[in-house]
């Protein structure tokens, strides 16, 4: 009986881990840091924003897609706005701390600092 329950528990855990959003192949809920920063840039000819998440991870040179959020199939997620991204991160266990925007080459770049919610 114990082995059946253990098998079911491992199966559910595997499904949960396999179907979560990731950054740099790390599930967002499993990032083991207190603070993360989301950086949003407007997409060309679109109202959507591209989000990158910095949690202090080491990235490969010229691999910006390593910092972007991917869905369960490995495809990059698009967000309607920075608030959409903030709500997404809140549902994944983070809370808002601070925000600021920079203008680079006539394009706004938004920076949101988030903290992992206390449990």
C-alpha cells in the first residue's frame, strides 16, 4: 500500500514539475532566492511585452532566451503588460517590492523588483 501511495505521489510531483513555467530551465516556483527582478521591454509593432527574469543565475553569452519565461512546451510566454507579468509572478509566489523605468533608444524598459512571499 505504501509503495502505491509513493508511486502516485511521485507521479503527481513529476506532472507538476513537468507542466510548470520555467526560467533557465528552473521552475519559477522552485527558484531558491529571496529576490528576483523582472525586466520588461515592449515588442516591436505590438502592445505586448517581453519579460526576462533575473534571479542571479549564470547565463550563457548571447542567450537572452535563457532569462525569458517558457511554458510547459518550452515556448516563450508573451505578456499583455507589466501588470500581467506582475500578476503571473504573484500567482507563482512572489510579491511586489519596487519598480522603475528607463528609456533606452526611445523604448521604455521596465524593472520590477519582487520578493518571494513569506509562507
